[in-house]
C-alpha cells in the first residue's frame, strides 16, 4: 500500500486552510472520557492507496478509485469529514468485513458506517466511487473531493496494522475514461461515474497491486482538465495544488491521453505527447511505460510515432484497436466505456502486462 504521500513542510500551510475539527487536536487513538476512540487521518495503521495528501488534520483525495483500508476492534465505526466548502459530495463504497459495499455520499461532517458488529477484529475498506469532475477539485478550499478528518470507534477500541505491502505497483494517468465517468449510465455526474468499475481499478485488482489511479475529466496533453486541473504535464507529480506527491516508484505506468486533444493537429500534439512521456520517464527511471492508443483512435498514429521517437526499450505502444466497438454496449455516450467496456479493456490490458512484465494475474 502507498504510504509515501506525506507532505513537505512547505505544503502544511495549505492544509491548514481547511476547516479543522476536534480530530486535529486529539492524539491518535486517544479516548475522550467515556466517549469514542478518535484516530487522526495520519495514523500509521490507516493504509491509503492512490493519491492522498495526508496530514495530522486531513487526508485528502481528488481522484476516483483512491482507497483506504484498516482493521479495527469494537462494534461500531464512523468517519469525520470536512464538508464545509464541498458543493458536490463525492461518493464512496464502504465495505465492512465481507458485507456488500455500502454507497456513501460524503455530504455530512460525521457519517455512521457500521453499528452492532460482533466481537473480534473487523476490516474496513473505503473506495472512492467518484469525485465530481466539474467543480473545483484542485485548489483549496475544494468544492469536490474527499477530505477525511478522522476515524471514530467505540470507547477502548483500537486500530490494528493491516498486512504486508503488495508485490506490484501500478500507476495510471488519463482523462475521464480513467476516472470512470459514465461507466454506470450515459449521464454525466457522480451518480453514473464509477472509478471502481474502471479498467485501471480492475487491472490493479487483478494483480493485487498498489495502484495510483489518476484520471481527470476533460484533461489531455494540450487540453486542461475540468475543475481547475491543468494539462497532463501540469498536474503530473502533484496530488492537488500545493501538495506534491512523493516518489511512488511504480513497476509500470499506463498512459491514456489523446481523446480530449482532438481539436489539435498531429503536429501540435505529437511533440507535447513526447515531452510528457519524457517527463514520466524522468520521474520513474525504472518503470515500464505503456502508452495506450486512445480507445476511439484519436491521435493513434501520433502516440505510436512519439513512442518510436522516444526510442526507449521500456516504453511500449499498446495498440487497442478492436478492444471496444463503437455503437455497442461497450460505450455509454460516445467516448466513455460502460462497465462492460471497462472490463473488456481490463482483460486485454492484463494480458499485455503479463506478457511484458512476467506477472500473473488473478481472474477478473
């Protein structure tokens, strides 16, 4: 799991701009007299996966597909969130032990997630279904995003260490397709979007990999993203504005850009795409980079040409021709794959990674 997302001293002042709660002044795991056990978001027993900015006060993610997993004792679980500036609540799937995922809309500062649990040790898993792509999700104070202030358990209950890290590390960079927009139904917005049904999330699960899934609606190599997010190059290496991500050291990086750059010519797009690949390579000197042909074919020849020009044996152009079929149930609304389409892509991409990296995936 990725715990390498701690912030530098220079970024802590940005985090303090968010509204503080009681969690910020309560030591991790401390009990209020006869009250709940309160755990700060930076407690080392909370295991974050994906792009999270973690401080004593808050754990912030603006990316669909981000995850949090922890074990705990006691019969109840609730979570505190900073929602003061949020205008479009994000959605989470919360799973306790082997229960069915519970859909939670993060619109309240305190949300009860489980009561009446039996004795013993329990496991909680949060997966971000969607962060709205249109509202400000990049510059504090956020209008869209998940801002976790802490975890509350029964009086005397405890968090417990999770498990050993996964063997593989994967990183995905893309646009609304990698975000999971319109995966569930052909309507824009958080209700139809689902980053956990997305090809990137599914591939990460297939390899039981520690996965950074970074997708921003409307974003491209030249085209800035929605929600005050810049271009692919401008946002690379950042969790959100003012919060740099520490090195993740992925084994593989999957790049899926070009669809939103259709208005620009190949002569404009190709050198910018090549520059982006070099940026990714400079940050990840030991990773295998997979440059996907956009599923609808936009700038396919330019992506392939940029990979050729890079002349890097550890960078592979992935021809996705035929993976999805336009005008079928593979898509919801034009360029956005459906749940079925994402699964088809995941099946194909898993085989590509297995062949290139020698990994063995579990069944999707």
